[in-house]
C-alpha cells in the first residue's frame, strides 16, 4: 500500500482544523474506551461527554483490511476526502446509475461542513469511513494524544453529521497507520482500511491512465481508491464511468471491505 505525500488541499484542511487540533494537548488522556486493547497499546478512557452506547461499541480486528465481503471476485470502491458540494453529488448519482455501493472515507471537517451530503451517502446505502479530522499524512510521526484526537473527533463529527450512523472503517491519511491508531480505531468498531489499487486520481493523470491502472492492478486485490474532493474531480467521474461497467463485464461484483 503506497503512502501518499502531503498535498496542498490537505494542508488547507489541516490549517482549517487547527482549532480542533489544539485540543489534543489538553486531552492527552482522552480515548475511546476504558481497559486494554488486546495485542496493542493501552486504550485510554472514554471521551468527555461520550454517550453510554459509545462505551459498548463492539471491537473489530485491528489489522488493515483489503479483502471484499463479496469474496474472490468482489471489488470495493472507496471514495476519499469528501464530502464535497460539487463532486460528491455527482459521484453518488454515477454510483446509483451503475447500481454500485461504495465506502466513503470522510474528513471530519468536511463532514461537519456538509452534513446533508453525509446523510445522502448513508441514504444511498453506502458505508462511512473515518479519514481523521484534517488529513494529516504525517500523523504517524505525532503523539498518541494527537492520533487519538484526530480519530475520535472525526468519529464524532461524522456520526453527528450522518444523524447517528457511525463510521465502520478507519483509513489513515496517506496510509499513515500506527499500531496505536489501528488498535484505537478497532476498539471503536472501525476496521483499519487499506487499498490495493491507487488510481492516483488526485494527481489528475488522465482518464485513460486511471482506467488502465484499474485494469492492470485489480488482480492485486479488490479495494480501489478514488477521491471526491480536493479539486477538479471530472477525471475521476469519467474514469468511474468506464471502470464500473468494465469490472462487471469481467465478472466482478461490488461489495464492502471486510470487517
């Protein structure tokens, strides 16, 4: 799983989230649950103001998921960095037209800004994934308190924006997982989520290049990475229009990452 470098869009997101991030120093004891996470770092206590049901969330596996719940011929379409008021509605319509369900890895500040789009994703039968508060691709070099804040605040923001639907996965920005962040997310019922096919649509390499990447790399594994925010996503839409029918023609079915 390739690790993405920092991007200008995410630098802006990080700056926008500084007011939230500053809380990390004051919440070094803030965590997901009391007790110990099996085979991992100690899970800190519940966040202030957590609802009682938050403390009974079922833990999931802490290893990074790549497989599909549809088996060997399953494909997981994952959409990162949104929601975005321009591109997310178009992605949702395209998925609907093709009868495809996807997993949307949302940035907390974006979810908070566009709750109606989060609700539209849920209403479309798609799943939510926690992509942290501010998409800091260097968070694997930061303190555990900072990692906790990024994951737990985003969980809260996304859940609130959705109307109460919790994210089922956690995808570290740029793949910047740590053992601590994986086990913390898993203790909150969010399976760490990787990818097998990186279309690099964020770099706008051209529709033909993106389509060719999917066709040549889908044999590497089922989880395909696209984006619905961070700039002009017209190439992403065009690539999806080609890729989704092609995958179905090859005998693939669309599912969700295993939990």
